[in-house]
């Protein structure tokens, strides 16, 4: 006699009655996998807003071109009016893409004032990023033995 069973809500199989024990084990392992997935989902949501913000800042700083743009903007006392690609050796398309990423992270602020664009460091978020990175790096416990 054959039994039709449904596994993982999508796959169908035919099992002989003597294989029902294998099906029971598979069902238990499926529950285990689902419980692992649920654990990872919960873990994903356990990050604090501060940790998420630090990750956004780190991601935005994760490219050498963005670091160059940030250094350039940070070295100025006022906002920069013009095309950054005329000052830095970076193509216009590349600059545009990286400025958008930096702006979405909140590290810089900018606006379009035709025919030029104005960009500068966002002082509040810049100070916050500095504080958060100092806190992260300062949290290293210096031990006498290391890997």
C-alpha cells in the first residue's frame, strides 16, 4: 500500500508503509529546520537601533571612493558647490552613485541648486558616527593571550 504525503508545503512523494518511520523522522527534521529559521529571524530583530545605525554608517564608508569623498567634504569649512568629479579623479557617474549612498546613510546632506549641486557633511550624524565607532573600537578587551 502507498501513502501520499505532503512535505514542506510543496513537494509530494509516495511512500510505502514500511517507510513511514523515515517520513516521521523527516517531519521532525523539518520542524527542526523551521525552528532554526525562526531563531535566526528572532536574532535578526534583536539588534538595537544604535547597532543598525552603526551598520548603515559602516556600509556607507565601505568603499574607498566614498572615503575620499568624505575626506574631501570633511576638510571643508563650508558646503561644496559644484561637481566633485572636477576636484577628485572620479567619473561623474561614479560620484553620483556614491553621493547617493552617503546621503541615504545620513553622513552627508545635499540639495540641488541648478546648475550646481551642494553637498556637505551632516554634522549631527558625523558626530554620532564618530561616537559610535569610538565606542565600538574602545570595546575591545585587550587580553594578554590572543589568537
